[in-house]
């Protein structure tokens, strides 16, 4: 007898990166998605034509409307709700206004969880969520957990800061993944996926990796942890730590994912791979930045016409043999290509996000960059999906 696929509702779906990871794994279907912003909505629907898209503000997505569509499609139960409410209000990079209306959109997410009573939900957001406080000075993450505990079924919740590079994504991208379940039989079990990849050459990165993942390894007691932290070079790491690292794949590199695009021409931008047209002065400035480096603070040795303080954050050149920095389109542009004096194309950034080449991006160049930059990497999503499937 053919096993029935688990049904997913994707809220704040963006272009569908989170959905794609579950679909890649198999055993899941996404009959419904909700996305309000036109360019992201169009990208999602083009990539997932079988999914019924609710193209509206989630506040207008009533319980009755959801029930009606479920009845039309013959979907009796939603097993999993996934999504990442707009995070600009929480982001470390933004103004983080406590009264930003986008900060309360998680209440709409909680409303739909309360109504549909899925076995699991997955709530994705930025690292800044962990330090954000409301107007009364209370931690926002605690408010979110409190709200989800009030919904039907009394969800058990676990949240953790994951780095996508630890799951095979060629990008150091930190995101809070909050997982809730109403299944009582898995109480106390590990909810988040084990890392599969690790840094191998940089001691500072290795220590950070152990710090965020040490809870997964029972042998890392206080004594061993002190030895790891106090290590002066990689060779001095305790053998137990080396054994753990040896079982991990090395972090993926930028070139492994976009190297084949170096010679690809896309004059009509049909593949979202048309480079941005930079001025000569910008290209000269980029040419002075080495692989893996930012624009230097001290630019006194540079020609005066090339010195730049404002928007210096966009002048970051990727290193071909390392993961990328987070794909955030600063000042409407992605980081600089490791080889060429230009910012990454939308397609190159999508590759680094592990979005399939079958995804098409719409709108202005700035909007396309935002759609890609806001996506959840499907490769990390797939690892989360695998863990959820194991628990179910």
C-alpha cells in the first residue's frame, strides 16, 4: 500500500526555498502556500505550479477561507505548517523598531497553527530574534514561545540557531529555527538536525562550530570544552575533538557551486544571470579588494577618487575556496565575485542559496535580489525535513 504523503501549508512562503527542501526529500506535498509580495509570489508559483497560492495579506487569510480551499482540494489534514514571517523588525542589520507592525505577524502564524492543529510547525527567523525585546523590555523570543504554548494541543517547543554551512550550504548564514510539536511520544527527543559539515582550516571557525553544536556530542563535557576553547592551533585540539571533525564533510565552497557559471553568457537575462553594470570607478575599487576581504577601513594608500566610507558593507569579495557570507543584497547588490570585478548575479546568489536552476526570479533587479536573499536554503531545509520525518 502506497504511503500517504504528509501535507504542508507554507506561510510567508517567499520564493519557496523552505518548501523545496521538503519536496527534495520526498514524502511531503505542499497543497497550500501564502505569500503577499508579488515578485516572491510569482517566483513561488512558477516553481511550484501544483500549490494553491493565497496571494494576500495573511491577516485576510481567514480560517473559513482555508477550510473552503481544503474541502475543494480534498485535503483532510495539514500535518505541518512552515514559514518565516517578515524579519526586518527583528534583524540585527535593520533598525529593529520595537513597534514595527511586522513583529506581530507571528500572531497570525500562531492563529493558523491554532486552527489547523498540525503535528509540527517550523518557524524560521533571523538571529536578531534572540536578542530583540518588546516595548516592555521583555524578550520577543519568550513572547513567541508563550504564544505558541497557548494554541490548541499545547505544543512542545525547541529553538536553535543553525548555521547553513553546517548542512552543506556554501554560505555562512545563521537563522533561528523554532520547531513545535503536539506529538507526546517524542517528548524530550532532539528536534534539530545533526550537522554534516564543518570548517577544517580556521581555528576560530572550528571553535564557533563546536560552541553551537557541542550539545549533540555527549563526550563534550566541561573539561573537554575547556581544552577546545584553550587550544592555540588546530594541531593542539584534543583528539576527541579531532575525531568528531574527521567524521564531518568539509564546509562547501563558493566555487563548487558557481564556478561553472564563469563562462556562461546571459545577454537577455533569461537565466537571471545578467551582471550588474558597474561604473569604471566602482570596478577599479573592487579590483583593489582581495579574495575573502572587505573594503579596508584605512584607505589612505588608495587613490582619493576610489576611497569610500558610505555603503562600504557591499564591498566584500568572496573567497572561491570558502563558504560565502550571508546572501543579503546590501544597497541593492550582492557581494563581489571572487574572480570578476562585479557583484554576484541573481543566479549566482541563488546557487549559493542552493535554490535550483529551475527557479525563475521576477521583478526589478533589486526585487530579484531581495527574493533570493530572503529565501531559506533548500539544502538546509531538506536536513530539517529529514529530522521531522524521522520524528513522525
